[in-house]
C-alpha cells in the first residue's frame, strides 16, 4: 500500500483505518485510533496466547523484530533500542540513571509537556541546577537559544523534538551537532515526530517515544533509544530477572547487566503492546516516513491558509517547513475555543483542546497521512 493509492481509494482507506467510517479523527497529537492491521495483530496474538504459554507464542523473535523495525525508523542499531513502555517512564529512567554532581546543570524547556519537565526538576534535590530555556514564542526553540544557555557545567539538554501545542519542530541536526561538540548529552522526547517525520537518532544520546500518537500503536508500547557509547554511563534505575544475569532464574552474587539497551528492560515485556507496535511500525515503513512527513506538511500548509481566511490566529503560521509539523493549533480572537471544540465533537470531528501557561486555549488539529482533503475541508466549513 502506498500513500497515493490509499488517498485515492476510499474503500481501501476505510478498510485500513476503520475510524474513518464514523469520525473525522484529527487528534493524533493526543491518542490515535488503531489501524485495522494493528488491532488484528493484537487480537490474533491474544487468541493464540489463550491456548498456552503467552510468551512462547512470540518470544524471543518479537524482541529482535521490534528492535530491527525501530532501528529502521530511528536510524540506529537494534541493540540501542529498549522497550520500557511510556515516554514518561523512559525519560525518568534517563534522569534517575545518570550520575550528576552538585554544581552540574541541565537545560530544559519549562513549557514542554510535563513528562519532559518533572523528571529533570526532581534533580534539584541532588544539587543539580535546572535551567529553563528562554524562547521568543511557545515552543519556538532555536539552536542559538540552546547554545547561548549552556556552559562548561552543563551535563545534559532535554528537549522535545516538536512542541505539543505549537507544533514547532526542532532543528535536530544543528542542536545535536552543537551539543556533541561541547560533550553535552542530548535527551529527546520524540513522541510528536516519531512516525510522522524522519527522526534520526544519530545526533541524540537518548530518546523516548510512546506508540499511541503518530506511531499508530497501542498505549504504553513505547521506544527508548540509548546510544551505544552512552549505555555504560546510564545505569538502569530498576533491576529484575531480564536485565541482570540470572542463569536458570537463580540469583547471582554479582549484578551483571545484559549488553545493549536490554539492560533497561528489567522484567517481562508488554507483549500485547509490542505485537501492536511492530504491526504499526511495519505499516509506517510500508508507506514511508519521508512520504508521510511531506504529506503532513502539505496538509498543514493548506490548513494554515484556510484558517487565516476564516480570521483565525495560527501558532507559528510562518514557520519554515523544516520547523513545521503535523500539528496546527489556532484560535478565533474574542471567541472561546471550547465552544468550537464541542461543535466539532458533536459533528464527529475529533480535535484536541489545549491551554498554554497564560490560559489561552487552542484547537489543535493533528491529522495523519490517511486523512483526506475533504475531511479537512469539512472542519473549515464548520468554523
């Protein structure tokens, strides 16, 4: 299946994405509906697991397949991928697994999604200085905003690849290169770009992304990436039978961690979630991440123009393509976005309602590649 075929064949689109038969779903920046092949993969595994050992049905091939597909999507080695679940958990693993000294500092963006704020704020209890990056607009983080606020005591910079409200996408190459040259670790919350745009981990040290947004997978079946050369510096904060050597399930006198990113997988895996995640990643690879990214930018360009024609204010409307994403957030001056959000919901159009620190509410549109121009046009008609 390719993108052109999918968008031109309504029968195929309804088969692959059952949600389109009932709703116009434009909230992939929040939670995605499962594609048919993902739901069927999970259901098929669940049925097979009802007849015996649920691990033996898929184990260990599921882990090698999952790491391989994730490596293709992230541009990394399979042994650099771990399956630890939600983005929040993976980011907390990083924050609690690194050793910091009193006087070290980390740089974060206070208006990022809380999952990428709270783990770093907690480091203050260890005497770590938590610096808050200054920006000229919501989520508008430029390379010079980062390099201008780090120094010789900066150990780590933790940012999101794309802001969850404004949709502003980082210049990963410039920021990653600058931090690598300064020997500063770079941790990325990539949940708003993985599956939507090429998100290469080459210049990142750690990365986390759950599957339930643009990856089109189940909740809690996320990816964690740790660069191979960093793994010895990032100790797992939890220990169990899977990530510590225990031949024949017999505890040993010495804690010997497994090699590769499996060292962060302490116990039994979320196999139902992994089955769905693999099916979702295979779907995305079939369509092509590059193709998906181009289509999302085309959709955003159309939406920005149409929203402006309706008198709406669009966040970062003038952002260049390299800093734009699948997210388009807007509001109507002097009107309450909550009423429009409910109006769209009553028409079976699913969007997100988000609020910034100043109390301004936005309608967030986040269509995926399978949404049609006709669906977007319907939204504009109702504004």
